[in-house]
């Protein structure tokens, strides 16, 4: 149930590229018409790493780089 929640939450963030391969920019606020690299590009990667290591039963790893490093060891052919 928790992994399902994490996956659904990760899918709530739209991808960084729009339909016509242009960057998705903020529509309002202080950074209107600017690309938010943290929320559009980095957060989906962090969410993916978190979800995949937890699906392998790995706990206690709380660094995105270390999570990807652990995933390489768990899935060397991926």
C-alpha cells in the first residue's frame, strides 16, 4: 500500500518536457515562465530511486546517489 502511494505521488509531478518537446515552465508565482529544475527534473529522479530501493526491501539508505548505487548492485543488467 505504501509503495502504491509513493508511486502515485511521484506521478503527480509532470515531466520536464511538454508535448512539443519544450520545457514546462511555472505558470504563476515568483518564478513565472521559468523552468524549475528541482521539481521538474531532480524530484522525479529522487522519487524513482526511493520507490525502487523500497520495492527491493532496502531500508536505511536516505541519499539519492546511494540509492542508485544500491540499485546498480541489485539490478546489474538494468
